[in-house]
C-alpha cells in the first residue's frame, strides 16, 4: 500500500480533467432540453449528418469515459481519506461518514435546483457501502470487485442481447420534459424534478453496482502505486494505456453503430475500460514539462471539483433553459461544442483564481467546516 502525506499531482489533474469532461456529455442534455436521445444513437437508422457526426465524435471520447474516470477518482479520494485516518489512529469510517452525508445533501440540492441527472447522491450512497468494504480488508475488496463487477457486466450483456433481438432499450426521455425546459419557469422545473423524483433517479440507482466496482478499482490503483511519480508508477500507467488502446478503443467505437443497441453497453460497460486508458495517457502527458502550466490548471480544477461540477451545470442551465438565455434546441453541434470548450476554459480560470487566493473552492470550504463543526460536537 502506498502511504504518503504528499499530494500526488496526477490525482488532481485526472479529477479536473474528468469534471470538465463530464460536461462534454451533459452539455448535449442541456442543449437539447433534457432529451437523452442526443447522447445516444437510438434516434438514427443510418449514418450521421454533418451536424450529428461532431456530436457523436465528442461523445466517443467523453460519454461514460469521463464519468467512469470521475468515479474511479472518487474511489481514490476515499482511499486517501482512509490512509489519513489510519495515520492519525482515527476510527474508520468515523468522520468520513459526515463527509459523505454532506455530499448526499449537496447532491439532493443540486438535483432539485440545477440538474435532474446529478451523480453526487449516487456517489454518496456508494461511498458509504465502499467505506465498510474497505474496513473489512483486502480480501473483502477483491471479492466484491469480482462479484459486483461480474453482476454488472452480466446485466449489461443481457440488455445488449435484448437490444440485438429488437427490444427497445434506451435512456428515458419525453416531449413533456423538453417542453418544461424550453417554456417552463425555474420553479416549474424544480417541481417537475421533485414530482418525478424516482423517474429521474433511475440511472443513479442503476449504476450503483458499477460505482462500487469503480470506487474499489480506484482504491486498488492507489494501493498499487499507479499514481506515483516513480518508475513503478510509470510502468503501471503504461499498462493501463495499452488496455485503453487495444481493448477500450475498439469496444467504444461501437458508439458509431446506429440503432441504439450498443448505447447502454458502451456507456456503462465499455467506457470504463477507456477510462483506465485515460489514466495512462495523462500519466504520459504530464511528463511534457513545457505544458506544466496547463496540467497545473487541470489540477486546480481537481482540487475544487465539487464546486466546478455544480458551477458548470448552473451556467449551462442558464444558457440553454427557457428561464435563462433560452438557447436550447437552437444551436448546431459546432456551436454547442464551442460553448463546452468556453465553459471549460472559464472554469480553468476561476479555479486558478480560487486556489491562488483562497486555496480551496467555495463548496469544499463549506463541506470542510460543516463536517468539522458536526464532528466536534
């Protein structure tokens, strides 16, 4: 097990990259007013138009891959908290439970006020489960990896077989949702999320087995020294790169097959394989020292990932929904991609300013002091 009090730069860089990358998927949900068919191929019977291809190309790189990477990095964060507790001789999970409960509450607020496809609540539930698995030791971690991973893969493969046999297996979306985000007020949108709470939480519940697997994968990667800056870490990341290129890329190319059969398998089964490849890719990229300023900016986003995740969704809501600028459904793919890139650059700047002057993001500051206050009572 790697135990170090020094913060490993690659961890923050990957977390920052993952947060900005999740917007690369979510931006299409915002841009098309909650219509999930725009992050799938279910609406297409043939090859894509010049407007569709750029969207599918972006989704090839980000859809599920950055969500998978972010989930792995949450597992890494849990392991860091566990190591810290062990060094200090504190009980586990102990105070960490309060951190997770804060995340759940924050996720519920984010779900209610900003975005119905919030991932924070799902991460909070996952973190509680994984915290006790970690407490049980390495054997429990390994057993759970095989059991949960096998169960999740089995379910996704069943869905794939059903889809190939003609079953309509796709992500839920309705014209009523589009109408609410196009014409409804902010309060009507809030009411819609709360009224249809379980409908909108379907994915968050469905992915918990995958989350548990990827959390534990992050813990194993951390304990195996994958993020360390020594030669062992570089060789480990080289192996992950090979896995991503030789296995992850071919499987994720299935996203370009129209008809919807591979939509869910790519997002929930094949994408995490490429997520591992991204760890290897960034591990190699950060050795290019002339771009240290860029890696530092990604790392600053990673240090305030919670604040950036919420901020990017708030801004995107304002840009696309009817209560804001109302651009939803009015832009082509290139314009949507341009907004994603612009928002990412904006977050790089904001994170730099916050970390430089305050050393922490606003939500991270609130979480730290809230948990401390509760724990000291």
